[in-house]
């Protein structure tokens, strides 16, 4: 896109206004990727700021040999991975326990509560994956990126990306069976016709839930 | 959906879960705040970058660059072509600076410090009293310092922009990396805080073998990095080699004990004890000096670090990766001594005994009466490599 190229070129030349345009144009996708990859406890705002700071510093090294968004995603993934590595090296001290923790009094609809619980457990399982597999799984399954693009982002061959994806899925599937919430969800896909229903439908989640007996 | 997927309900379930996760909305973010902080940081970084060339120009008349290039060819660079022990008497001239070309440059002050400047690095000597003290400003690159232990206070300090790294006697590296100063301590400990307070550097404590990155605005923020040697040594350090355990101590609240007093917990092989869980008795160490008196926050952090150290030792010697999720209920006497600690759920006997050693070597601030505190201890092995 000529306009985008011009903005990048002007940013590389030190034009702060152009860099502000770059920030405004790409901040949402960076934030989304950070949010998916960094984990629930991460400070998304700080990490987004760090990504764009690194982009500002490194933009001079961007030669346009790949798409700008691919390069931007690569910077984002690296920042998140560095953040997670640093977090792991620190003691996980929670601090003095609060004795007066009150449960959230709000009542959620059953299906929302079930979905949120399912997602919470799923996020925990993803978080427990080794970093490289975790990154590939999130980029492919949640962010919807193609293995070829992921390969550029994580600087690995496409075959390696596919291998990591395979093992990530397998590990998650194994661990999913040990989590009652997810095991029940997965059982819905074992019922006769569930897969066919899913294959034909436009909304796999709704159809899968229907196959489970109307839980959703 | 492929035929393979149809045969794998788990894969279908995973796919459905991933779509659910992808549909989760992003939490609301303060975009204006992010943008404001980002561009403030960029502006600050730009101003810091311009500092170094200014210093370089100011010393150009002294032919420092020529001397540096010549010395680099010899793989040894000393300012103005003379070793400090040969030419420097009394207070050194400030504003001298030193660069390393393709080879490292070294500077030695016998009895004080031996500096090694990495190739491509530059520093400025802010002040230098031969054999007594030295303050340098790292302009770019990386410096390694071997500082002779001195009892009289800060002998050597490195400033990176507005962040000061001060030591009493240790071996450490400081690297200026973008808008951060990376401090890696090989032996002993260093204090990192704002510049401009000679002899009284307050702030963060980095203890060997830790590595941490600090902001250049006076170390207002820090992040701990993976240490160079992640695994603790199998044998306890000797008295002559005061390598201490990994410890990260946050800046204390005003009036609290200095973080430097948060001494590391010794690596002592715990004695075998009965396997059934029981309260941890705080065992005093008669041959040790008096335990350091620590603020509640610092003491709690130090205690958990001690437990973490126990955990890492056991993890290193075990073939099984395991996690610890427990709560430690402490009972602390009015004089600050730990009377009792109970883990719920209980830890393994080895970990319990090791934790007892940590409890016995610390003391909280005095208070008017006995008090209690609960501390969550959550420890997991580092992420496995792919």
C-alpha cells in the first residue's frame, strides 16, 4: 500500500508524526496479539508501549523484505516472549494473603459462566505449554495466521512450525482430558453426528453445543 | 474440517475452544496514556543518545580517539597512553573518557578496581581518587569491573544516564542497552538507584548470580532477567568466595531497613527429619552473626526467596519436576524473631527442614506484640525448552 509505505519511510526518517500514524494504525492488532500471548496477568498497556518503543528503535533495520505487519508481529512476539522469560526468572511471591476476600456477588447467566470457566481453564492449559509451542498454537489457532507467516515471525522453518503445532495440539488434547470442564465439552464432539454437524455448519461452537444436548 | 479432524473429536474441541478464545474482546485500554508514555520515552531516549556524542566532542582536543585507536591495536587501552598507577597521583582529572575499538580496553587502579571495557564501548570518568574511589559514566556498550572489597563504603560506581550502580567489592558487568542498564553480578552484590547520591545509593539490590535490567531514569523500574547460571551450585559457597543465593529485593518503604541488609540465606544442606508434616521451628544459627533486622515486606520477600532457593536445590537434584503451592502461616514474636511457621498444605520433609534454616536466619522489625502473617508460596519449575 503506497500510503502505508510512505508512512513507514517517513517514520524511518525520524518523522514523529508519521510514527504516530503507524502507532494509531497498528496499535489494535498489537494489543490483541499481546493480550493473547502474554497471559492473563500481564500489563497489556506496558507491553504495547514496549513493542512500539522497540519498533521505533529498530525501524531503521526494516528493509521491506517482508510485510511490515509480519515484521511488527515478530517484534511483538519477541517482546512478549522476553517479558514472559523475565517473569519466570523472578520469584512468584504472591504476598500476604487477604483473609477477607469476598466472592463476586454478581450472577452470571449459566451459559456465560460455563463459557468463562471453560476459557479460564483453556487459558491455563495454553499457559502451561512450552513457550515455542505455545506461541505457534496461539498465532495459528487463535490469531488465525498461516504457518508460512508464523515461520517468518518466529524465525523457524515452516515444517518446524507445523511440528510444534502438532505437538501443541496433542499436549493440549491430552491435558484437556484431565480437566473435567473441558473433558465434558470435548465429549460433545464424540457424539454421533457431532463432527458431521460441525463440518457442515457455519458456527461450529453453536452446532457442537447443540450436539451436546443444548448446553449452549 | 479435515477427515483427520473428524476422527479426532479432541481436535475439534480444541478448535472450538480456540475460536471461543479468539472471540473474547480485548479489555479497554488507555490509548492516550499509552501514546503519551511511549512518546515521552522516545523523547527521553533521544536526549540520552545525544549526551554521549556531546561528551565525545568535548574531549576531542585531547586526542582521546587517537589514543583509543592506538591502544585498541594493542588490545589494551589506557587513557592518555599511561596506566593509572604510573601517572595518576591524587584526584584524577574528571571528564576523561575511554573508548574501546575492536579490542577490549582495560584500566587498572591497584587496590581499587580493574575495568574491562568491551569492544565498541565508551565511558567517561566522572571522578577518580587513586586507590580510593572511582565513578564512571557508561556512555555506550558494556563494562566489566572487578572491585576490591573495601569496608569503608562505596568504592566504585557506574552511572548509566541517571541510574547509578554502586558496589563495595564485587565482580559485575554493566551494559547499556537502549533505554536500560543491564546489571549482571558475578560475585557479591551491587546497589542500583538514582545517580547523584554518592555513598548512599538506595534502591534495588542485585545479588550474584542475578541479572536485572533497570530503567535509566534512576532505576525507577527494574525487571529481573534469567541469571547466567540458573542452577544453584551443588556445594555451598565458601567464606572466601561470598557468592550468595539468588535474591531480588524491592526498594524498601521510607524508613525501612536498607535493601542491602537483606542478606542472602546460606545454602545449608538440611538435616533429615521425620516425614510427617509439622510446624517449622525457627532454628537459630549460633555460629552466625546476629540476623539482620528487616522490614516486614523485605523480610517476607527474603523468606520466600530462601524457600525458593530450597525448592530450586531440590529441583536440581531431583529427576522429577514438581510445583509447590502452599501457604506459610508465620507467628512472629514482639522482638521480631520467627516463633513458628506452618505450611498448609505441608511441604516435603526436605523442603520443610530447609525452610526452617531460612526462618532461623532472619528477624522482622520489633513490634508491640506477637503478630501473625500468611504468605503464599507458589513455585514452579522454569518453562521446559521445546
